[in-house]
């Protein structure tokens, strides 16, 4: 039986404290994880429902925002802090051309305008990720719960609004997203 990506990280690797220099020199372990305070936090691969929602939301945002900036999907690495190293993995990110005129490369060290997180069982504390995103300078975070079919939009000003997937949500100024026809 093949090892999952999270099992590839040996206990010695997961106990090691990683630095920004490790990131720059390509000395991070392989596998699926985040680094919080220099320490590896393992992540399990996402299930089908998570991936399906991630794809659908990305597709819709690409239609709405593709000409306004850069959109990426699939555990996009955000360098929240260099010391201690905190590297978060976001499901979907949007970075406006105003903030970043050229297509980004590698891990993002510029805060996105929007981060989208699709909740999944056993994924850990979403509020810790929200605190990290806002400390990094992210403007808005949309958290989607596929099981409950709810959306929560958090802003850097401390506002939060809750919605059903039946509602149209203004995810960025002048940009409205509807998820009402998702399963």
C-alpha cells in the first residue's frame, strides 16, 4: 500500500523548526502541510466534495475577476511571517493587478485581496488561519461550508456577514458571487 502524502513526513521532519532561509533554499519537506511558527502542521488530502467546491468557486471567480488580476487555486502558499516562519496554504487566492502588476511566482509574499477557504471535517481551527491571513494584510476571506451550504465573509475591518449559498455575496467591492446552483 502506498503512503499518503502526509505519511511521507517523518516524525523527525515534522519536529524540525523551519526558517525563511529553508523556504528560499528549497529545503522544505515534500508533502501536504502548513508551517506555523516554524513547525510543520500536517494536513490530510481533501475529499471529493471539497475539491469539487474549490473548482466551482475558482471557475466562477475566474469569470468575474480574471481580467482584474491573478487567481490561483490549490493550497497556494502564503508567507504570513518570515520569523518565525509561518506558511499557510489557501484554497483559492485573488491578487489584483493594482497590488501586483506582474503574475506572481512561487509562494506569495504579497497579501491577496481575497482568500477563499472551503471548510472540511478535521481541518483544524479556521479562526487561527483567519487571524494569520488578516495579520498578513489580506482584505477579505470567504469561508464556505459545503455541508451546511453557508458562506461567511470576513473583512480586515473586523466585519463578518453570514449567508446561504442561495444568496448573492459581494466578495469584493462591486464583485458579486452566486453559488446557488451548486449541489
